[in-house]
């Protein structure tokens, strides 16, 4: 149970930081930040983890590298969403 709570909190923080970088923070709430963080971590695990050999927060790994991979995945996710919504990555 505690892993689930930590997973939600870290997903929210990662999603929030990614939304600050991509300048979409005003459009997102807490729930969407958590979703972006968790889905972005999954995307990062699929795209980035094989390249660098690090896990993500979705794989119950808690390290700076895992947070960085999850963060980069969330930024990529927001860039893809912005590309389809606005026609520009930003």
C-alpha cells in the first residue's frame, strides 16, 4: 500500500515538473499531473530505459536516474500532446 502512495506522489511531482518545463501548468490540475507523471514514466521506460539502462518510478525504482528517466518521459508525453493539440511542440 505504501508503494502505491509513493508512486502517486512521485508521479504527481514528475508530472508537475514536466508541466512547468513545457509551460502547460495552468491547464493541468493535480489529477492530470499524476496521470502525466505515471504515463510519462511508462513512456520513458519504453523509450529511454533501454538506452541508458535505468528503471523508472513505475518499476519500483527510487533513484535520481529513475526520476530523471520518468521526467524525460513526461516531457516527451507533453510534447507529443502539444504537437497534436497546437501543431507545435513549444
